[in-house]
């Protein structure tokens, strides 16, 4: 049987990018595209609907809130793919992203921007340093080698349920990777391409966003190091 793959795209005011993102998703391998509107005040939701996506609204602001809302609306998939709505990732690389899961070689696949081809200026210095520090800590604590906390990722649905995601804001990606390591799930990385996003980042594009994200990432790593997975 053809695997069921659900794509979750959290968005906040991405009207200039969302059509490009949805339009480049390889439709032959995807069952559904769920766009989670995290309180947009522009035309993002309308444009996503016109592109054939299922649009749901989550007004509680936060990346994790949006991802959790998307998970609550998937149609029992085999694999869930998380993809940003700013067109910084290359959606047409999704086939390669899910391949290790389909071939039973991994439970989770992280699209590594560090290993892939990056447009100059796409991955800001603060993001590069944050990724380096977080992945180094994960390696020290768990012996699992990651190079990135990239948001473009795929995970088997049973593994996603087992991880029991909880974070509501900036700690979402690192929570998934730390919990996967603690649970002994098989995680791998593949190189993915990365370009400058359309518009300004809501996280690394501002000093306050960078500080909040950095603090939450470090807090999440130490939290799950000191306590069990819940």
C-alpha cells in the first residue's frame, strides 16, 4: 500500500511564500497538506486554501502550539513531515527526506542545513552558533551526533506518538531530538538545501527572538537530561 504522508506547515503571516511552498511539495508522495495558521493577519490562510491545503487556526502563538494543532488534525498517517512556510527549505527534497523511514532505516530524519547547500546569508550566525551548541550538548549527554535542529524533518507517526511532544514555543525541534535519543529511536540526517527566507524571521530576525529561542533550547536540553521522558 502507498504510505500515508501528512505535511504540517506552521505559518504566521507568510502570504508572500505559502503558495511557493505548497506548490513545490511533491504531490505524488503526499496524502495531505495541513497549514496551521498561527494568528496571521494577512492572506496566508486564504492562499493556502486556494492551493488545496487543509487550513486550521491556532491562535495561541508559538511554533510548538502550531505543530501540536497540526498533529491533532492528521488523518492517521504513516509519516509526518514538518516544513516551514517561509520558502527557506526546498519542499521538492521531501522525497529524499522520507526515504530512510520508508526503507526502515530510521524512525526520524532531520534535514541538515549544515550538511547541505546553503545560499549565502541564509543561515544567520546566531542560528549557526545555536545549532552548534545544542547539537554538541546532545552529543555529550546522549552520544547522538546531530549537526542541525532543522525544522524540515520527517518522523514515523508511531515514533511521534511515542515521543509525546509537549513544547509550545521555541523548544519544539530540540525536544523531539532529545526525546528520540532518550527513547533509543533511530535518527539520521540528510543534507538539504537552504535559501534566504521570504520576509523577516520571527525568531532569529530579532534580538529578543534570538535570546528567547536560545534560552528555551538550552532549557529544554537540560530539562530532559535531568528528568525522564514524559
